[in-house]
């Protein structure tokens, strides 16, 4: 029988790509999403790509009663928890909304999991928990600190997960810290579909390329980096999706070992996974200008840009060590910056209005 996974936030950008990777890896999926930042069309497209209907529940992770019904109706192996709000700027003006959604929502989910004795979880954390790092590349032992409510909400959930792992050794909690996810499925059918004007670099570039926005503003030209612009660890969303499959396979292997050892009284007791933070990045930094130039080269589209002041809260450079993911999960990112640009452009040019378009 297939292991069934509850995917919260599975209609969103990273969740939708991960659903495809999970299906291809032989996992069963049930998507739970309140569609606050996604659409049914994303679910339709994923169904089309995997060639079968998706088990989809429209619901909020803060709705304990609905979650309980879902946990009673299915036997889940575990949960991949993407559901959350993610706009840094919005979190500064609406902190309560962010803490309520991201922290309270996760607590509700964990309580329902606990009640149903489902204790295997993969959580979407972020490189933002590292704040302004002193040492690059950033490894998982680097100190954590955040300056905005979005980041604080991720950090708060990390602390909660650490505490519950200490309180009960049956929890197996992998905390994936993503760097900068970009790109789209190679089919061009699913991708990132931001509401309004994008805050993030890659969707902004692609909307300039497709003619929806006039020019890119590059925030800062005086950072201590290769060309004065910010440096980030861009990672293709399909690589990221594979990272989740690798994390789930690892969890499965570990929980099978735990079961095996508890079935044999004399066997050496295998330890639970506990709280396990893992970076998902490429290990390489790319500057804003390098990304803009690669996008132009790969797509033949000229990207108009201007330099303006630094954006408040931005750091100069952020890229992670990918060693732990390689050693523990046997996973590493395979796709290049050129792949990320080409796939972003295929999605953007096939869907200039995102999921709203009738195509
Ligand atoms: P997204 O907004 O595309 O997906 C999140 C999904 O969660 C959306 O479909 C949204 O409708 C759903 N959702 C939000 N609140 C919910 C709630 N209360 N109940 C049910 N569903 C809810 O974002 P994404 O880029 O796919 O990010 C997925 C996760 O990864 C988020 O937790 C985000 O914070 C984290 N993350 C994203 C990035 C990034 O740059 N994209 C980087 C680091 C971490
Ligand atoms: N940038 C511009 N112009 C833009 C947008 C961005 O120059 O219009 C620059 C930024 O100044 C930065 C780089 O492009 O140097 C990347 O910016 P993004 O907004 O794309 O990404 P961030 O690194 O600021 O943050 C992203 C997510 C966060 C997440 C973080 C680490 O938005 O949620 O990556 O994972 F926490």
C-alpha cells in the first residue's frame, strides 16, 4: 500500500511542484489548502500532469475540526507542511495575521497530529532564520535570528518543534530551510503566480520580460559582493521538490528502523529523528546582476533595469552549505541558473496572467 502524505499548502508554488515529485516517487497525496494564496487551477494542472485526480480539501490549518475529520478519514504516514503566509513586507504591517496563520496554524496542526498519533513531519522553514550570517556558506549550526515577523514566525515554529521533540521521542521532525526557490515545472503548466506586483526578484524579472512591468529596480549597487549587487542561493523549485522526496525517504527509513528495533526487545534501540534542520540550497551564490544577465542570455529578452537604494532589511550575501542534505539525504541540487531562467520564462510566457489565464 502507498504511504499517504497530507500536504498542507499543496496548491501553492513549492507545494504543487512537490506533489508531482511525491506522486512520481510512489507516495499517495492529500492536499489541504485554504487557497488564500493559490487557486484551484493549480490543483487542476497538477492533476493533469500526474494523469489522475488529486484528493483536495479546501480548508484552513487553524480549523481543528476539519483537520480531525481529514485525519479520521485517511491513514497518513506523515505531513509535509507548506501552508503559511510568506510576504516579508506584509508581515511587518500585519504581524498578528502572520503569527496567527503561521504559528497558531502550525500548533493546531501539531495538536491534531499528536491526537492521531501521526508524528512524522516535514516543515517548510527558511534561510531567513539565519538573519545576517557571519560565516558563508551558512551551515545548520549557524546562529539564528530574525528581524521581521515572517522570519520570527518561522523561527517560533522551529523552537516549538525542538521543544516537542524533547518532550516526546516519537516525533520525527525534519525542518527544511530553503534558500531562494525559483523556476517552474519544465512543462510550463505550473509555476509561481504572485498576487499583485512581485516582491521577489525572479518573478519581477520575468514580468518585465513578458511586458507586464516596465523595468526592474535593483536594490543596491554598493554591497561588498562580486559586482555590488546582492548575492543569493537560487535553487530550482523542481530540485527543491526532490529534496522533499529525499527527506521523506529518509524519514521512512528511520521510522522503519525504529519499528524494527521496538519489535525486537533485545535489539539496540534506534533513536528517533527528533528535530532535524537541513538546508536546501545549491551551496553557490549568484548576484542579482548575474541572474538578470543569464535570464537575458537564455531567453533573448532584454531586461531593462535601474539601480536604486538598498531595500530595508536586505543583506549582502546569503548562500548555504548543502553538505548535510548530501550526506544525510543523498540529495543535491542538479539544475543550473540557466535552467532556472529558461523554465521560469517558459511558465511566464505560456501563462502571462498566471493561473487566471484561460489556457
Ligand atoms: P505559497 O504562498 O505559494 O504556498 C503556500 C500555500 O499555503 C498557499 O497555497 C496558501 O493558500 C496556503 N495557505 C496559507 N495559509 C494557509 C492556512 N492557514 N491554511 C491552509 N492553507 C494555507 O508559498 P510557497 O512559496 O509555495 O511557500 C511554501 C512554504 O515555504 C511557506 O511556508 C513559505 O513560508 C516557505 N518558504 C518559501 C520560500 C519562498 O521564497 N518561496 C522561501 C523559504 C520558505
Ligand atoms: N531584488 C532586487 N529587486 C527586486 C527584488 C529583489 O534587486 O525587485 C534583490 C534583493 O535586494 C536581493 C535579491 O534580489 O538582493 C533577492 O531578493 P528576493 O526578494 O527575491 O529574495 P530574498 O533573499 O530577499 O528573500 C527570499 C524570500 C524570503 C526568504 C528568503 C530566504 O522572499 O521569504 O528568500 O529563503 F526568507
